[in-house]
C-alpha cells in the first residue's frame, strides 16, 4: 500500500509491483502536517493485494521518490513521512517522529583506504573510526567530505538515505539498532524520514551487524 501526502497533482500510474509486493507488502507515504485533521479516507490510498490507487497526492522530490520506489520494488512494508520543519539533527528527527533517539538511524559515510563505507548508528551514539577501520580491514577510516558523501550515496549531505546507494561498497549496521521493532532512517531529503523494521533495513542494505560506536563513558 502506498500513502502519499495530499496535494492537487496526481502521482500517476505506479509501475507493476514486484512478486514480493504482490504478497501484500507496500510502502506507505504521508505528510504528518498536511494530514492532520483530515479523515483517513481523504488521504489514504485505496488498496488491493496487488495494486495501489493513490488519491489526491503531490509529487515527491526526486531523491525521496527514489527511496520510495526502492521500497515498493523490494516489497518492503515501510512508511515515509515528511515534516515541514525539517529534521536537521537526530534529536529533531526523534522529536518529529515521536520516537526515541535510539530509534533514529544516522547514515555516515566513511572513506576506508579509498573505499566508501556507509555506517549506520543509533542517534544517541557516535561512530568510532577505529572500530570502522577494524571492521573493514582498513588501515584508516575517516569521515567523507560533503562531495564524497554525494558521490558515494547519490544523496546530498544531511539527506542521506541508506538505500539505494550508488558507490558504497559496504554497509556496517550497528547491532544496537536490531533490538527495536522499528527504526527511522533518512529518506532522501532533510524533511523526510522512513520507518522500517530493522531486519528489513539489514536486508535492504545488506548491512553487516557489528559494533561500530564509541564505548559509553564510565
């Protein structure tokens, strides 16, 4: 099922769902601010097990549509929401989504001996470059520059989604993320977040579950 935020322009025909999607797994998309006060029937999509009809929607920014299309075609049950105030920090994202900081996923690009590696960490933790280097077998791991972030992921800094990626060779997923029923990831713009099951996040990114965050202080 796909839920899209209300606007006047129709989204247009969706491409034929994948075999997984036909089993009933869909991506839901909505905007919390615009949907507030509307009856569900006004903005919810009419759905069947094999196709989706979208009512009164607005076009998504291209990077967000890229994320939504990836979710649809992978048959992943997920939800994308837009927040008009933006989510520039993990704290802002947690507050907007009504989630704990631990459920917010930070997507960080590291350069490890010339290779791009995406590191996914909880919002309340800092990535440890030494652990990243050790997990990748690299001599050194450093945070990528803004230009390198866009080259590696296809997304602008501050709007990185963990999928689909253009030039990332490896994804490391901090294992602390796997204890939650749901986590929130960037969805291609500073205003969009996607809620997914951590198991789906690991599957979609082919992420390797490791410990890549700094040890807690005494």
